[in-house]
């Protein structure tokens, strides 16, 4: 009788990770972490590419079998944090490379009921990979290696990434980078992070990739500009607060404890700002808008750039150049969109009601002399606010703009002349190390 050959540890772990029982899967995940730490600590240790592919297949079906959103989130966090169990940067990058290859291979087989959990897993893995860069001090060489890996496996024309993986990655990249490095990264470092997207946007033949890069990266930078400028304005005022003596701080602390003190009320207002409903925003990356526009122009003006790519990028370049000069190019867009929307609504009402209002219900007299022209935009807003009992609001506050992000548009309108006056001084801080004051 031929003796049975034992299976390699990677295959055994993969089988247990994809088991039917949750207890078996949980134990396999814990054993996998210990196995990774023990194997990568050896001088001759480490994993091969094929071995990590087997491990990720087991982890993929471990997530596939997990039910209930809270348990899925916990499992996704545990799986994504496995990257920190690897002791070398090369092993971490190989772990990330096999993850994205696994997602590309298995993506077409995921049904729509399981898409959300794998969207979440992709976000968590990207977040932990950026945290690994943060623990290494944002070394330039490590940043370049990670960006090259992500570009090759996801965005390169020769990659096997489906459109769903590409679109989701471009949607979450800037968000996760803001969460991890907004407090530390400088404008020059942020430019390095988006440099591969500039190159791909100029060269790609895929219109969907071009749209997603433009919308998820460059236009997102333009939309976040008011918040970034506001952060820099706050940092300009930080040195004045740092000059307060300890005695004054103790005195202010005593005053703040009094029930009716003004300082205590101010502190309460400041503490309430981060969670102030729809106006609250997360951390924002700082960019040198003139440098970003120059980089985009350099790649867009090349001879081999397709014409549709060049036209799309030139529109973004003009917006970035306006930001570099302290102008917000989207200030007048909601007004125009508001007028167009009202014109379309008026046309629809005209088609439904061909008769003029003067001929309707002659018994009930209309006060034509006391009512202004209903076609004027100001009167429309007045009549609307009279019905709701609130102060009249401008068109910018009523519509979210072409981007559809109403909460950000509302707050953006609050940054008016003050932001433009101080933008010149703020730009000087964009290349300095952040933060000048701790973020709450």
C-alpha cells in the first residue's frame, strides 16, 4: 500500500479557511497568522508566489462563506491586517500582489448579493497597505514600489482586472489615502501618489478608465480644495494659539469649567464641529494645484495622447489653474444649473397646461398688481421660502451642483472672499510638513 503523502501547509490551511463551519474558519485564520509570522522570521523563510495564491484562495472563500455584516466587517479587518504579519517589505508586496490577482480572477464569479463584502475587503486591504507605508515613514522608494504594483495589477492595459475592480479602486484610492496620510503627507508627496494616474489618464484607450480617473482623482481634488484651503487657514492661526502660556491655559481651563463661561461655550462649539451632520468632512489632502496642473499638461500635451483624453484633461487643468490663482471655478455652476432646471420645469408645465393662468377660475380674482413677476428667480425663491417659513436661500444652497454632492457644495459656498484673500499665504504652507497642530 502506497503511504499517503501529506499536503503542504498552505493547502491544508486553505481547505480549512473555506470550510463550512465558522469555528473551523476562525481557527484557521488565527493559525494562518501565526504561520506567517513564524515562517517569515526565518532567514531562509518566506512564501512563493504560488503558495500565497493558494492562501488567498482560501481567504477569498472564507469571506465568501461569512454571513452577517458585523461579522463580515470583523473578518475583513482581520484578513487585511495579515499584511503586518510579514516581516519584510518584499513579502508584503507579494501578499498584496496575490490579493489583487485573486480578486481579478474571482471577480466575475461573485454574485450581486456578495459584492458589498468584497468591496469592503478591497477598501480594507488598500487601507492597511497604506498604513504599512506610514509605519515605514513614507519612504519614497516604498511609495514607488506600491504604486507600481497597483498600477500593474489594476490599471495597466495588460492587466486582467475587470471594470468593476478598476472602478472601485479609483473611487476609494483618494479617500483611503486621506484617512491614512492627510495629517502627515506634504503636497509634493501627494503629487507623487497621483502621478501614475496622470500618465494612465493621458495614455489609456478605455473611456471608462479615463472617466473614472478624472472623476475619482482630479475632480475630487478640485472639490476638496475649499476644505484644504480652510485647513491651511486654520494652520496659519495656529502659531498664535501656541504662544499662550501655561498659566493662561490653566486659567482658561478653569473658566471653561464654569457653566456660563464664554470660553466653555466656544469649546463646546468647536468640539461639535467635527460631527456637525452633513457639513462634517473627513481629513483632506493638501495639493499644490499649480504643480498638479503642470504635470497634467505635460502628459496631456504629448503627441501620442488621444484627442478625447486631451480635451478631458484640459478642462481639469483649467480648473486647477483657477484654484492656483485663488478662484473657485464652480461658484457659478449651481446658478446656471438652477436656471436650466427651472426652464425645463416651466416647459413641462406649459405642455401640460396650455391655458394661461389668467383664464383659470375667473370667479376668484388674482392679485396681479401685488404679486411680482413669477418668472424671476428671486421671486420664486421668496414664494418658496414663504411656504417653508425659513430665510431665503440662494440657488447654490438649493442644489448640489453637477457633481451631486450636496453637503460639500453647501459648505463650499461658505468659503468666499476670506479664502481667496488668504490663499496666497496658504500656498506657502503646502510644501511644509504637516501637521502644524494636532487634529482632533
